[in-house]
C-alpha cells in the first residue's frame, strides 16, 4: 500500500482546535467567539465529513426527522422560533445549524474532509501534536470501515489527498456518537454470496431501486420507525420484513438488505 508523507509541525500552535462541526462543535465555537471574543483565526474546526451539521448532515434516509420536540434542537443562545413542525426534518435542522454557524462566524473556521487521525501531548513544549488526514472530496462521508476497505482496494493515494501535522494549545473533542455506523459484520456466513444490495440507513443509497423488491430491515430503532412506513407506500417495495433482536431502542443501529 502506498503511503502519504506528512508535513512537519513547523507553524505556530493553534489556540483552539475543535474536532467535529456538528451540534457540539458549532455550540462551542459560537460561545468562544461571543463569550471570549476569540477570532476566527484563533479556532480551527476539523470536520471529517463534507459539510457542517454532524449526524444531521450525514443521515439522509427517507423520513429522517427530530424524534423529540423541536424546541430542544434550538441552542439556548440562539432559539429558533421558525420550526415548521413539532418534529422537523433533518434538512430543516441542518439549515438551522448552518445558519447559527454563519451568524457567529464559525463557518470560516471549519475545514471539511479532514480526519483527525491522532493526538499526542508534548510535555516539553506543552502543546498537542495532532495528525490530520486531508481526504479527497466526499471521502469523509464514507464510514471509517468502508474508507479502509476502499484504501485496500484502490490505494491510499486515491482516498487521502495529504497528511499534515499541526500543534494546538487546546484540543476539544466534539465527536458525535451517531455518525459512525457499525456496518455489516464481515464474519456473517454467506454474505459474500448475496447478490442483492446492502447498505446502512445512516448511509442511505438512493440509487438502489426498491420497487417490487423484498426488503429486510435489521433493527427497530428510531430510524426504522421513520423510514420503514415509506418503503412500500413511497418506494414501492413488494414486501418488507423487519427483524428485531431486542426491544426498540432509539440508539439502535440499522442495516438494510435489498433482496432481488
């Protein structure tokens, strides 16, 4: 496998480095700007995905929406009186988050398609040494597992544009818990012989044709409650079978098999 050479950390330390431009990252950066009067250049936000919004940017399955009253998706410092429903769509939430980021000057501090690969504390210099991987456009929207498989298949140079090492005085992790799907276990017998399509609800494949297909949904979490009713009514699936290992949990992971 080819390797990407990393640049040396020869620049001045970044005052505040934030990992993630989702709900938490936007909130932290907004408050650093407004409460502590930090400038945009004092803050660097590295977002692995291709856009701002965290889980609401990447989850685009049919019917994706807030599963609690919308008022709880308004920041205390930026209340939103314009929600169109009690449970707004994912697109509406993303629009709100990006509006807040723009209002507080956070957007100009964000670098997308950048994966934070590791952090090491330098005791002597009293800084964090942070390794960054600048990904090719859109590669950050893949799950880590799928990205690693793609690297094995086509080579790291076609996935990673370059590596960089920077210094930071303060590193704040605002990594979300619902943006990295576990995906299909590699040790499931027979998966290599399955001729249909498989994908995770968190990485919905809109190119997959569900019309007149038998669909099996693994999981009964919140995501399933939102998209399963649409599979037959809006996408024309012939049959839908939902498999449940345990009682519904709002954080349960979802995976879909499209059986041809």
